C-alpha cells in the first residue's frame, strides 16, 4: 500500500532522528514535512482564540453596560486595557509554560523550542509581542504570519524565527507525562469554565435589568448651562455635550454608546404672543409627530418642575427601522416656554426612564 510522502518523511524524522548529526534540530526537520497542513491548523487555532476573546469582550461589555447603563471614556479605556492585558497574558503564560492555547489544544498543535519543550517566558514574550503585528485584525489580519509560514522551510512565522520556536503536531512529539497532560487539561477546562461563567453572568444581568423598570442613577452629576446662561440641567457623569446638537438647541447632551440624549429648546413668550401652556404644548406635539413615522402621543399630565407649571407626555415613533420613545416636558417660566426632549430607543426606555425623568426634573433657572 502506498503511503503519503509527507507522512513517510515525518515518520523517518520521528523514528530515526538519532541518525542525524548532533547539531541537527529535530523540531526543525519535522516541521519541514508538514506542507500546507500546518498553516491551516495554525489558522484554525488563531480563529478559535480570536472568537474566544471576542466572546469574552462582549460578555465584559454587556456586564458593564447592563449593571451601570454607563459607557463613557474611562470605562472604554479601562475595558480595552483589560482586553490587551488579557490577550498578552493568555499567549505569554499558556504558550510559555504549556505550549498550548485553547485553539492549539483543540487543533492538536503545540509550540515548542528546539529541545521539544514549552518555550518558556522569554521566548513566549518575543512571540507574543510580534503576534500583535503579525496577527492583528486591525492591521493586515494574519497575512504577515501566513506569508512567513509559507516562505520558511520549517513553517515559522516571524515570532517563531525571532524566538527560535516551532509549531508542531502533537502526534509527532514524544508522549508527555500524565502530570503534564492533567495540567494542560486543567488549564483548558478552567478557561472554558471562566468563559462560560462570564457568558451566563452577562445573560443573567441582561435579563435582570431588562425586566427592571428603573435604571440606577449615579449620585454624581454634572451641570450643563444654556448658551445664554439663564437655565441649566444636570446629568450623570457618563453624559457629555453633543457637538452636533449645540447649534440647534440651548442645551444638548448625549451618550452615543447607550443611545440616550436630551435637548432643551426655549421660545420667548414675547415672540410667541399671547399663548397658553396648553396651546403651546399642542403645537409642540404636532411638530414632534411629524418628525417620526407612525408616531403616537401618550397621555399628558400636569406637573410642576422646580416650582414652574409643566406638562409631561411621551411620543412613540419610528425613524428608518428603529423605534424610539421621546419623554417630553413643556415648562412655562416667567419669560419663556421650554421644551425638554429626552430620546432613547424603545427597547431601553423602561430601564432609562427614571434617569431621563431625573434629568428633566433637574431643570433650574440660573439666578444672577
């Protein structure tokens, strides 16, 4: 029966490596027999690890967002720093001390040095740092690594060449001890349990907060003053000034990550003439319904905001394919009628309505 030439060559290197000179690198010789198969196995392992990190980051993102309904710059920076540190430690420690990542364990390949052992800390550090360039989805994907694997006789990427390491198939290595195997299995299943636990935790948090009618509101607020300096509102620290809305509004604030925004518009009574709060409210309702498709206006309620008479209502409507709810308060002061419009997707309104309500009711005139 005929055998695959690559398989025959590999068996020769594996079984009779002692026939080579003392300086012959057995791992390098075995690597030369793989052809394209090792490239596809390495690519599959890389994709597996990438998916692992994407799922982990999504779980982290969901957990932070659903716990706090906040996503501002410090959180964004912190989450990315955590992801980068986890990425480096994942490859640095796992490959350095076991030769495996989760992807390599699944695809049955292993990183080794010339002595057929895990590469250790220093060599793994070199491979990991160069991996940031070779297999970076934001740069050229895995093309630099793939080209290097195809171009080198032993199928090494740039990180392997710099560190003196090889990626070989587990079946071509000497059997490892039961203790080492148990350690690798423990690391693999521990990582999977952590990922699974994070996923379940994220889903649990999401379900809990989705059913909740009120979102927690931070006690630390920031004040936003109108362009003429006559009135202000306050919002939690994850809100910021909306540069696109400033030119059209007296106050415009938003959080683009959570898709929530509030704008304040004023009209002088002197310019409007002799109109009542009820008449002005009806006019605003008509104008707002034209801004949405299939819009419906909820019931109005009379209230007071910081001692001023006001009318509250909501408008449900659709823009493009998205459904929104606008919580509106019309306020009458001595000199003005003011509109405070709080927008959010309909799917998030139940969780955010207390926060939007508190921002609306934070309205104050600034006394000079």
